[in-house]
């Protein structure tokens, strides 16, 4: 064994959902949006000349940051953009989780959190969700090096009411609390539709930012904005948190977002009506899917994301997963403790869901 082997950073990498090359499949495995992004995004891309490829992009991505800030009613200095929320969260771990005390995140949650913690050698502990897969706020009311959880959670699709989120944030003034809101736009409540923090019964932790300087809210264009392929995510927080994030980012890679992402992202963010229309279609299909799954003998936690987390009363998830894949229908299966009887199914178009339910009726007899 060469001596340098001992100096390699060994990590167990995150395993993303499959991205098959075949185009003729029904792809319900990585929570992408089945609808195209706003036409304004495509128009913005068409306006970019190939010549601009020579030039570095704007390191501050100000066009995109301004559009995000305007949509949420915050200052541009409160927005930190990145290459998908994965990049934003990775930077946030590096910036804010430097205590010797363990950070906390749920045992069943986005599986990238433990990968980043291992990569950066951050100690961590994972309080268990309760039997109904709910986050128990009291588990996060103790000394720690920081906290992160998705809301709605993944892969359960369960939303924790904002009052509970606030209890966790308020109980932890000494550390940074990150709320990963990748799926919050699909919460079926009045306040979920609006991007602005104000409005009736807000569901997003953005509405708490005025009161908590230690809160960081993380969002993505990959789900509700139909732009997973562009890789755009962002964090919103107090100016001091965003400044700290930028200092780390500029010590790592100045030009994270490319010109396409900046232009298309800014255009998509400005198209509020398109966003609402797409969201409404997904919610309608999700509601219909709930009925179909129930009729087929599945149960599931109340979904608040663009996906459902379903378990069949009799047949094992691994078996259903394989039978669906054979028919060209991809869903996600996690062979992990507590969740190995479940399938995570992205809400597709009505047509895709029809194909899924026809296949499930065949498989389940
Ligand atoms: N957070 C959660 C909870 C997710 O499910 C995902 C999607 N895999 C992400 C963050 C990252 O999404 P992206 O990097 O595409 O913004």
C-alpha cells in the first residue's frame, strides 16, 4: 500500500437517485417537477450570446439575488445563492457548524446531512422521529453545535407547523438553526403559495427571519421552479449570516453560478403567476394520487411535498419497486431501518400517475 493512501480523505458518498439515460421511462424517483420551467427562463437563455462564454460570470450573481430578494420581500444582502441547495447547505455546514458539540438532525431525513458532517468531521446526533414520523421539537431543546432539518421533511413529506419550528429556533439562540425548505412551496395552505413572508397563516420560516438572527432558511429552484438541471439554490437569513457565508464561499470558489443559471433563474423567479399555476397542478394531482394510493391499500403520512411516502398493507416495498422498474416506472426505495417498507413517489403529471396506477393495479392483482 503506497504511503499516500493513509492521507486520502475517506468518505462514504451520498447516493443520488438514478438518472437513467433512457427517455421512455416514467421518472418519479428524484422529486423533479414534471412541468417545464417558466417560458421567461427559456427566453432569458435565448438572449445570452455564445460570446459571453469567454467571460467569467458575475461572482455576486446580483441579477438572481435581486430577483430572489424581491420575490421574498427581503434585502439582497440577506440572500446567498449557490449551485443547488446542496451547494448552499454544504457551504453553510462549513461556515456555521464549527462547535465541538454535536449538531442535530432527524434520524430519518435528507441523507446528505450525515455525509457533509462526516466530510467536514462535524460531530452529529440524530434524534429519532416519533412513530408517526414527526419531528419531536423537545429533542432539539438541548445544547448542540447547531441544528438542521427539512420542512417538509424528506423522504416522509411531512410538514411541521410553523409554531413548532419557531419553538426550536427560539430555544436555540446560541447556535445556527437551518430550515431546509426544498419542498415548502407544496404545503397546501394559503401561506404556502405566496413567496412573500407576509400573508395569511405563513407556512415558511422566512416569516420568522425578522425575529431570529440565528435562523437560516434554505430554498431551491429544483422542485417548485422546475429547474433541477440548472442547479440553483439559496439561503435567506440575517445580513451577518449571509456575510459569513459569502466570506467562506469566496475562499472556496468565486464563480459558483454560471451565466445561464443567473439569467434563467432571475427570469423564473420573476414569473410569480407561472409558479402558482404549476404549483396548483401538482397539488391537484397529489390530492388525486392520495385517493388512488388509498384505494390500492397503501397508507402514507399526510404529504406536503411534491412526493408521497407510501407503504402497502401486504406487499413489500422492495418487491413493488422492482416490479415497477421492470415496467419502466422509477420510484425511490431506501433499504434503511424504519423506512424499508416505504416507497417515495414523486408527483408527476396526471398522465404519468395514470401509468403508475395502472401498473400498480397489475402488480398488486
Ligand atoms: N434538501 C432536500 C430535503 C432535498 O430533498 C434535496 C433534493 N435532493 C435537496 C435539499 C437538494 O436539492 P438541490 O441541490 O437540487 O437544490
